[in-house]
C-alpha cells in the first residue's frame, strides 16, 4: 500500500485528476490488511479503492467482517484484474 500511496501522490502532482486507482490484494498479502489499518485509512483518503480476494481470505481463514469497511471483498482477485483489463485499465503486479 505504501507504493500505491506514493504513486497516487506523484500522479496527482503530474496530472489534474485520477479517475480510478485500485489495489487488488491477493494471496498472502491479505493477511497483512488488519496489521496496516493506518495505511488502509490513508489509501482510502487518497481515493484508492481497495479490493481483497475472497478466495485468499478464505484460504487464510479471514472473515469479511474482520476487515475494514474501506476494503471491498471481490470473489476472485484475479478475475477482478481481468475485468479491469477488459475495461481498458492498466494493471501491474507487485
């Protein structure tokens, strides 16, 4: 999330608006969401949409109710990325 926050900040300095910026978290990264509440809050305030992969949450036994309400749970994070790509969004994997 730190990289996303820095990227959004740099983009805002170089362009007038950012229409949509989303971080889709899959795999083990979902286990760190509750440990980084301050970053989740900062990302939300910066206009970054946060999505967590429901399959990953299930794998690591994390309930949706355990996450911040600022995080949207999607059934499958990879399908979410494919959907964004089909809509013309640029995606990267970190």
